[in-house]
């Protein structure tokens, strides 16, 4: 019988016909009344990703009535929620480059704003002309209404364009905003195309021509060199505040024969007037104190030494150095320079000499400073990670950054001995611009370092019974082993248990003699919709140890979560060793971290022989990746989930790929839009190309020690899938064949027979449980599952263990669930790491986890997140 007769679901949403919200409405763009006499203004380091060194820091430019943010890397939403920076107050976002490092958080941010309130919101987004490639890519999953206020500037790239622009013209300031509050200009910096030439001194002539097409240009030495391409452009932003007019002196006016009245006002407005008692003209300078020049802030992003050569040649910046070429007339004096450039660039002598040109300006070095690793950027999340680690270190290992505490965290500050005004950026460091009397650095908001000892002391004071609970949890492992020495510490992945360590009934045969270096399931993100303080969005890392690993879904911030779990070097190793990435569907909370992972892998393996990484996902994802690939090389090959269903793989094996396939799906009634997609005979595919990729797929799966990876359709949105991973069989020491484990991941779904069939006798089912049971109507409307429904799916499939995840951000710390149904189930938390050898203990830990959160409210988030959750897709 078709599933819709058994379990309710939103058919229009599943078939993609519910385009009635953000995709159609006109989103509200706030136009605020400006305050030309700002009482408060400052720049502040928001520091997204600085503790994990995976994204470019964001910078906030604050005025009384306006907020500007520079760069929107992954984690910006979580950071703003953590530190109560209201996203709804942001007016403009500026990108210093257009790449995953600086813009990885932009898609999620636009979607969150689009879901705020009844009308939704939009925001102005500015960037170099590369921005159009990112916008084109995002159209595959973001309503156009959320991007109508994106604005690009600078040279356009076109394969048909053969003209070349002079670098000096290219680097002329482009005025973006000029009002009574701020003048904001952009200066484009492109890499020097002729990388074999020696570095150019700052006063050397600029290159005669810089290419702006994708053509190959002839260099002066006759060799063909690649021209500049999309993604290469970087921007220096110049923020100029208006001058502060001097005070009017009425005594001077009286001495010059002026009577109090309208003429006082005219003088203050800058107009000359005639004296009332003397035959003279009175000028503003006669009665006004000298004006104070307005502060000027530069934001400099110089990502490579090739960009540095062009930056040194930007003559328009000379006018901000206070004195131009030793000429007596003074130029504009820069107050503060925020350097987003990496250490490899700022350590160059040429760069440091260039910094000296700005005289007494305060330099803030914000390019991934290692000292910020000591202080977690997400303190709320770090606090609960420490508490969970105290209670159950087996499932919640200490954060990977613990390994850095004993190493040198020296910053680059020491390399600028000749520059007195240099400081390293710290999270929430401010530089005050107004009031003028407070001009300078303000460290009052910088978070203090809180050690794990202090966190645990607070926990013991708050919940004294947690001590006994931690002892009971420890005993669970001892009771599960035949003898104490059988249990190997989680960190010792090379050892194995020689004897079956669990003899209780119901333990799957696949766990017999299981090795601790066989499988680890890491729940990197366990929230839905958008990131919150306590839960990141969806991602599961399947750690196969020496055989690599897989990512199942890849929401924004996945890379940062990997680094928090394994440390910077450990996460780099995990990314290098990825076998493939599997994406369940096109919703942003499941894939917007993908580009950042792929870009890092490309950089880590640069110069190393390698194969492109296999990415398996729904067809719409390919459109996004193809469009994004014009901006940044992702070094990947794509395979549609449709070609990894059981029926399609069987067709490939028997040589009938490309012919009509009946996969037995009962998801939708005969002839429905969704059924026609899965059974479509004439899909526009290149059979030979797909066959080649499927061969690679088979090889990748085999190298990972997997017998199969099979996708199956689920009920959520068009082209939504779940996946089943089956390990190869193995033999024990006496030659007995032991079946391989089976892991099933539901993706987002309503209960459906395909999921039950795919999960039959699975070792672990990782199932979404977005809503509590009382919200069944909302679960149906949005095609999600409740906690009870997820457990029922596992029971129907006779799975051994169920892990609930993908919780609504209404439940920031722990979801609502019925304990009477949890005998084989556990609730997931971010960074939860479950070794396959510990599965028998898993459900027994849940009551103790609940004790940890006994005093917590259900909802504890910023207003922005609560508003957005209500209307998020």
C-alpha cells in the first residue's frame, strides 16, 4: 500500500510544489534613518573560525544606526548568537574575497534573514565581480528574493573578453557608500600574473597590463602564463568617517562684533557672515576651534605574495600615508589598519615596510592568530562539551585543541619590533572611533580563558550528584567486559579485543571480536535549520581509521567541528583521508559546508598525486557545484544519488545502465511527480560518463573496506535520500565468518517503507528526530519525524541501536523525549563519538545525560534564532 495511506506527509512539499514563502515574497530591506552625529562608533573583531583557523575573521563596523560586517565565513551565525549580536541589525555585508573561506557562512545567513519575522529580511551584500559566480551557485537552493540586493564591483571576467586593464586604473578606489556617516571605498588587488619575476619595490611602475579574461597571456619573456581568473580578486576597504568640527567660540564672535542670533548658526554651518558692529567679514575659522580629521580604517586582505606585488603598486593608498613622497602637503592619516592577510604574507619584509608607511596607525593583525586557539570562540558549546566529557569521556573525548596547550602559541606580534603600534587580534577586540576622547583599543569585551577545571567546579556545585553519575557511567564499561583488561581505551586505536567482550543476548554477530580501530561514528552537527549556540547543523563523520572516512551531509561549520574534535592537524588528516562525501538533499543545513571541506582538501593535497574526491548527492547539488566551480577549483567528481540506489547499481552490474529501472519504490502513488523522477527512462545522462564514475565509486567503496553504499529515496523534498553503509565480512582467529556492520542514515524524512527496508537488521540507525511527539502536525507539514516515529522506524526494522539527531533548535541543549521507548536508543550531541565496540553501552548512558541537563530550559536562544526557526525550511 502507498505510504501516504499509512503515515501522513506533505505531498506538495515532497514534490517541490510548496513555493509559497520566501521564494515568492519580496523580502524587507531596512532603510534606517542615519545619525550623522554618531555618539558611538567602533570596529570589532568577530573572529569567526579564528579558534579553528578554518575561516577568515569577520569584522564589525558599528554606528549608532548602522552595522557593516566584513566577511561572512562559516560560523558567523553561531558567533553572533553566542555574543548577542543581532543579525537583524546588519545593513551591509562586504567580502574581501569571494571564496569558501570568506563567504562560507553567507548562504545560511541569507536564509536565516529571509525567515525572520512575518515579512523576512534581506541585506546588502557587496563584493568584487566574482560575487556573481557565488550568487549564480546559490540560486540552486536560495530564493532569488534573498539575493536581490547583492552588488558587485570591479572588472568583469568573460571568456569573450580580450581587453586588458591597466593595474593603476584597476586599483583606483571605487566608492561604494558615501553619506553623512561614512565614505566606504574598495580597491581591487589582483595577483601578479608573472610569478617568475622578482618582487616589485613599492615605488616601481605598475605592470602595463593585467589580464581579466580566462585566456592565457604572453609574458614579457615569451612564456605563456595564466591570466587572472575568478576567485583571484582581493579587496582593500577604506572606511572614512567625516571630520569632527571644532567647537564654536561665542567670545571670539562677540569680539568680532557679532550679535547672538542666526549668524552664529551660519558660521557653524561653514558660511562667512558680515560683522554687525565692524566693517569686516567673519569667517568660520575666526570663531571655530580647528576641526579634527575623521578616523580612517583600512581592511587589508592580501592572501598571497603574488597579491602583495600588486598591493605595493597601489598608488591610491599613498594618499592615506599622511605624507606623500616626502612632499610637505599632508595626506589623510590612517587611524587603524586591520590586516586579514595570512602570516606567510605579513612576515614578508616588503609587507612590513609597506606597513611603516602608515606612521602611527594602530595595526591589528587578524590573520588566523594561533593565540586564539586557547580561547574557544563558542564558549557555550565548549562549556557543555567539557561537562559531557566529565560525565562520559568514552563518548565525549576531550576537544582536540587540548593537544595544543603544551605547544608554543607564539603569535606574529614579535616579528614587528620596529612597529610600536601592532597588536594581535583577539575575539571581540574593539578599536573605538567615536567618541574621539576614547579613540584607541578597547579590550573590555575580550572573553577570558576559562579552564576545564573551572567549568567542572561549577558543574559539581550546580549538580553534586553528577559525581556519582560519572562513576556509574564508568562502571557501565567495566560491567560490559568479561574482565577489566579487555576494555581498550578509546584513544588506543591500534589494539583489539581478542575475546568476545559481551555475551548478552541480542548483541549482533558483527560485534564479535570487533576492533576499536574498525569504526567510529562522530556526530559533528546535530541541529536542524541553522546553527545555534549549542548545536551545529547536520554532519556525521564515519571514521574508518586507516581506511579513511566518509562525511554524511556537510552543513555549514563542518570543518570547524572536525577541528574542534580532532585538533587542527588531526582534522587536516581526516580531510586528506576522505573516501567520499554523501549529501542527502539540497537544503542548506545539509551541504553549505561542502565547498570549504573540498577547498581545504585541494590545498592540503596540492602537489600530491591524487584522484578528485567523489561527492554523491542529489542532482540539484551538481548544479550548485558546477556553478561554484567557476569561482574556485573544488577538485571533485560528482555522482547523482539516483545512480547509487540498489536498482541502479544492479543495472550497472548487469550492463543495463540507462534503461528503465523499476526500483520497487512505493513512496508515491502511481504516476506522481516524484515516482516519475525515480523511474524516468530517458534521464539526460551520458551513459559512458556515468559508467566511468560508477567504476570509481566501486573502487572507492572497496578501498574503504565497505561491501556497499546504497542510497534510497525518502519523503522530505524532491530528490531526498537516505543511505546504508555495509562493511565487508571478516574472519576471526579460527576462521569463522563474521558479518560486517551496517550503518543507516535517514537524512531528513517522514517515516517511509524504503527506510524500514534499507534499515533491516542494521547495527546502527542514525535517524532524524526534528520534533517532539506533541508536534506531529508540524512534523507532517515539514516532512520531518518526531522522536517516537524515529524509534518506531528502528523497531520496525529490527535495528540494534538508534541514534536520534537533527533536532529543532527549539531544543538547544536536550530534546523532549519519552524515556519508556529508549531501551535501544540514545540522543546525539555535537562531538559525540561512538566507537562501534561501545554500542552495547550506548542506551544505558542516556539517563545520566539527562541528569546533566535537568536544570535547563527547553528554549534558550537569541530572538533572531527563535524567530527564524519558526519559518525555516
